């Protein structure tokens, strides 16, 4: 009867009626790392001193992968917001003007942008406004779904910045960093219109070895 009334259950503790408990979600955020988006090594990176660094708080895989999929594909908006709050608590408040979420890919059928919901959670704690100022110009495949390394290349100019951004200090926000290419494309688009991108943060870092696919 309980399973009929509460078909969802936390994959970590088994509590009925919860896709994931807030306490259990916080327990996943125990692998905070700062890494170079170009080569994947710990930041600051000696090889790429001008490269963009990213902070992630959880490993992508196992139960965390299931939680991320529930957040992205099962309309679990609350998870994304909680992720943003947990990330903000685990990260020093950045000295930036805006949090900028990575936009959904062209042709995405999703009704909401999980990166924006994560940014909202962080914004609530930090008091930093969100700016929706990135758009895809080209239809490119999601990095997470590209099995062939050749498909992970993102052409120059695939994304563009919109609005008045000259001199704006920005922190990029996304849910998972797989190759780093999407975040680097976002940085290029924003810097092309005068913004200063100081870094990025994601909930998870994939175990895939970040490599240089043209950036």
C-alpha cells in the first residue's frame, strides 16, 4: 500500500515518497575538486595558466548518476534547486556580478533548464543574480551522449552571448562536466561580447578524462 501511495523512494536510504532525501543528497557532495577544463588536472594548472577552472562537488556515477537523471529527465525540479544550495555552501562566495547557466541544446524537448534551476539554488544563498545570456547558434550533440571523441568537438561560434555584458564578471553554472567543451564554448561566447568569465561550477565531474578537442 505504501509503495502504491508513494511510488518514489530515495535510492540511498530507501525512504518512501522521496526521489532523494536532502540529507542523502548532501552526502553525495563529498568529492569537491577544482580542475582545469582544458586538461582535467587539478587547478591551478601550470600547463594552461589562462585556462578556465571549474569546481565540482560530486563524482558522476553510481547513485549520483541516477539522481542526476531523475533531476534532468523525471521533472524533479526540487533536486536541481537543492543541488545549487549545496554547491553554494561548499564553495566560497565568488566575486562575480552574475551566475550564468549553460543553455539547453537546440532541439531539446526538455521543459526546463536544469542548469538554471541549479543556479537559482546558489543564487538564493549567495545573493548573486542570474543572467540568462547564452544562446546556441548551432545544433550540437550533448557531450554526455557523444560516444565518439570526434563528436565531442564543438565548432567555434556554436554559442553566442546576448545582452549588455561589457565588463560583467561571470561564473558559469551547469549540472555535469563531461569533457569541458561546453563550458569552454560558453566562455568564448561571453568573452566575445566583453564579459569576464572567472570560472565555472558544476554539481558533478564525469570520470571521463577531459581532453583537448580543439579548444
